[in-house]
């Protein structure tokens, strides 16, 4: 009987040890499953972040290519202003000064080439004053009631380059 008791105790010990090993294995499986879920979540977040980076980088490159000539265009704007003043002076009936046909052709060609590259002048005179687009130099009493809060005169044209403002229009506002 002693042998059977010892055998039973050994069997119970083995069952107990198997149960404790089973609990350990279950605990390890649970920990590994949790670690796997965390790794999957990290992977998904990293993948999404990388996709966002690629999209942002692509957008920035396109924007850079679109507006690469901004410095050059900004440097040419004073020349366009001079051309505009010369043309306006030549069109004035009080002056005898005239622009030759060749100069007018150069003027028109310059504007068309820059227009094809994305440069567009702003139309400001008569528009409602918008501080996002216009830079008010001064306010004057409005010549008529309908010009209150509107741009009465444009001192310096503003320009867009591919729908991005590269120079704000300097204007006189009626009050």
C-alpha cells in the first residue's frame, strides 16, 4: 500500500506540475499574444505615418516645382511696373511721348510669357478692400457712396504666381 500511495502522490505531483506548467504556458501565450498585438499596432501606425510622409513629401515637391520661379518673378515685378507706368504715360493725351510699336510688342510678349508661367496680375480697383490680398497705403474720403470700403486706386499692382500671392497690391481705400 505504501507503494501505491507513493505512486498516487507521484501522479498527483505530476498532474500538479502539468497544471502549473499549463498555467505558465497559458500565461506565456497570453503575453506573447499581447506583444504581437502591440507590434501589429506599432506596425500599422508606422506604415500610416510613412504613407502620410510620402504624400506630404510629394505635395511639397509639386509645390516647390510650381513656385520655383518665385524669386525670379519677384525680381521682374519692378520692371513690369516700369513698363506699366511708361505705357500709361504714353497713353496720356497730354504728353507727346509715345511708345514705339516694338516696345509695345515686347511689353505684350513679356506679359504673355510670364502669364504662361503662372503669373497673374490682381484686379484691385473697385473691389472690396480685403486685407488678405491688399495692403492699404492710405484712406481717402470716398468720391461716391458706393466706393466706401472699396479700393479707389491701385498704387502698385499685386501679383499671383499659380494662385499664390507673391506681392500684395498697394491700394488707396475709400472711407
